[in-house]
C-alpha cells in the first residue's frame, strides 16, 4: 500500500504545484488522499471478515454480528467514499478502531494485523508529511486592478 500511496501523493503534489494557492483546493486534494488510505483499510477489514480469520483471531459469531451491526454505516461510507474519492478521515478511522476494541478483541487484533500488512505506520507518516507539505505549495495569485479611460479592469495572474 505504501508504494501506491506514495504514487498518489506524488501525482497530487504535481497537480497542486501548478494550481493557485487556494485552501479549499488543497483541502479537497488532501481529503481524497486520506480517503483513499482509510477507505481501503476499512473495506479491506470488512471484506476479510471470513471464517479463516474468525478462527485465527478468535472472533466469535456474536462478535462478528456486533461488528457488522455497529459498523455497517462506516463500511458503507467507506465504499461510497472510494467511489467518489472523498469522505473518510483519520478521525472516522480512529473512532472505528476505538469502538472495535470494545466490541471484539479478536476483531481488534485482526485490524492490527491488517494495518501491519498495509504498512500503516509508514503510510500514516506519508499522509502527515503530505498534509504539511501542501500548505506551502501552489502559486500565489496576483490580482491587478486597472482603470483606463474611466473603465475598471481586473487581471489575474501568478506572482
């Protein structure tokens, strides 16, 4: 996952370099990257809730039912977010992770194993680095007002 995430971030950085320095644009680009990572973690967790993992991580049928009941909303949100690439945040993921701990010890262990397989610590560092980096990226807009022959004109450009 780390290699793919770095590629997505590199492409996002290249796009931002050529765009005006506008917070809303930067925030949406960051939200897309964040959603890609956390949305994938959540959808992978749900799709790997299979018998083999129930046995390995000691997830009971009751715990499985509780996981599905409690997290159906965030699993659906993750799927929808990945389709339109915006919508799942680190906060959403951390709330899921904390609540999962209270519902299923085995499910929590399974999530930690999935995080390890998806290189969570390294991916998290990349996302945090990207979030800081984009704050200083982009071109500053230059707005010039001119008055000629009694007419007002405005031109936009980059500094």
